[in-house]
């Protein structure tokens, strides 16, 4: 694969620290497209993790992805330049809200973008409603964001715990993997993943034999893996994320779990492509997962991803491509109706979503974007044809089949028929 030269500088790119001791370590990095001197910019804040475990899955790459969406629109709309601020929430919800408040109250930000971390995603969603701005979310996975906690100012663009659990769980049970054991991060995201997967497994005629909980940042999974091995479950499923997933997968390989070595399969309910270089295909091969995008799907996705790679040195995760997609869909709506939040939301709901990675998607009344999802298997070292050639796409699952149907929703907007 060849890559174009890295773009070294952006017109109008500056850096300045946010004010106030509470903002220590948070950074605003304005990216300005179009005419720099134009008044009244369309300004969005990309709120990500730049210094913790979410850096590789979102981080600087999400800022670049948002910029690429603006560049696709020409960098300005109606003479108004598109600007981005970036902030590092360090996986700290309190810090994230403080950054968002400063952006909205003092810097004219119209929407908060990406926001990995479900607790912070829920908080930003509520903050957006309070301030009548938009929460344009790619990173947070809690399905509650567009279920019981939904509001008319929030878009959940990329994935959620319901779809991750549904696609992977239902597919493996259908293939004969009837019994499951979970290794679950002991916080709301991991617990929700396990609960959603358990519901699908039971509905499909499978059975959960047990689980082992672990704190975030765990380094020793031996007890959990021994329990999983002793259960003789068909599938050992990881309901965790980031370094926890990596550590668990590496140690599973050491225990001989997975890869059909002992009759057990591994499933990662949340895995990003950027985990795999550190894991290595030898340890990760055969793991089943669900993703919203993959760089190597077709010529269009490859071309976009190579441009992204030239600026980031990684292939895009689904969080990156979701950030690109939600910003692009927002800007397309702004070209038609201006920046009034509710007018933009109405236009985004009325307009099909079509970009490099989403075809004929749509935004529902609950804020959930309905888009195809993909069941994938991680390739073996022998199957891989080179760097980043990691996924074998096993199946495409239509969005209507992947995400929670409105008939089962507890979103107040749905119940009121809004």
C-alpha cells in the first residue's frame, strides 16, 4: 500500500491553553477552514482522550477525522469558516464537562463531537439539551444515551452496547456456540455489554454459564481465565475495552484458550483495530467482534483511509470514521438550514446518511443512527497480507437488525410520538 505525503501544517492552525486551573492539561486547538478573517465561524469542539487508554481509538485521530469532513465541505459554509477546538478529558467526566462548559459559555461552540467514555457521553448529552447545542457522539457506547436517556439534541452515530452484543452474540449462537462465559469490566459499560449479550444469548436458545468481574486497569486475568476454562463454555467473551481487553486476550493465548485449541472460542464485544498491533495476530487470531466500519472494505474506504493514515500513521477505527461521518452529516444540514440546533436536527433526520463508510443510513427520532454493522473475525498471521490487514468480514448485518427497534425503546421522544 502506498500513502501520500503527510500533511505537515494546516492553514490557520494555532494552539492555546484553556483558562482556569480546572482546565489544566486541556487544550483547545482551533482548526480553521475557509477564509480565516470571516466573522461568526461554525465552531465545534472535539472532546476526546489524548493522554489515557482512549488515545489510540479516538484522540488526535478523531480531530483529524473531523477536519477531513470539513475539508470535504470546502472548509467553509456560506462564507462562515468551520473551526474545531480539541480538548483532552483524560477519561475524567468532571474535567470533560468543565471543558465543554468553557467552550459553550465563552467560545461559541455549537456542538460537542466524539466524546469517548459512556459516563461522559451521557453527561454531555444532558449538557447539550440544557444549553441547546448538539451532542454529535461517536465514541460513547452506552445504549442508554439513545434509549431511556435520549433527548432531542443528541446524535449517537457509530455503535452502542445493544448492537455490539446483538450482532456478535446472536451470530455465534446461530453457529452452534450455545454456552458462554463472560470476563467483564466491573463498571456500567462492561455490565451493560454483558447484560445485553446475555439477553440475546438466552433468546437464541443459548446459556450463560458464569462470569468473572474485574476492575479497570487489571493486569492479572489468571483467575478469571481459569474459571472460564473450567466452565467448558463454547465462548469466552470479553465485555471490556482497551488495555483490559488486550491483557485478557494475551493471557488467554498463554492459557491455550481460543483459536479452537481447547474447543473454546473468543469473542471481544468491543475491539478496535488499533488494539491489534500490540496484541499481534498470533494471540488475536480467530476472535469474533462487531465493527461499524473497516478501512479495507472497498476502493472508496481504502482511499479515504490512506489519506487518514498519511496524517495519523494508523488506519481509522470505527470511532474515527464515526467522527468523520457525524461531522459531515451535521455540516451538510447546516448548508441547508443554518446552525439553529433543532432545525439542524430536523434536517439531519430528514436526510439519508451517505458517506464513505455509511450507505443509506438514517437518524431516528431517538438520536440513534441506523447503519449497517459488520461481524468480523481476526485473521491468522498466515491469512494477513500485510500491515493492518486484520479483519475478515464474515457478515453484513442491516442496521434495522443490529440496533434496538423503536418498539422496544424507552426513549421519551418515542413514547410521546415526537
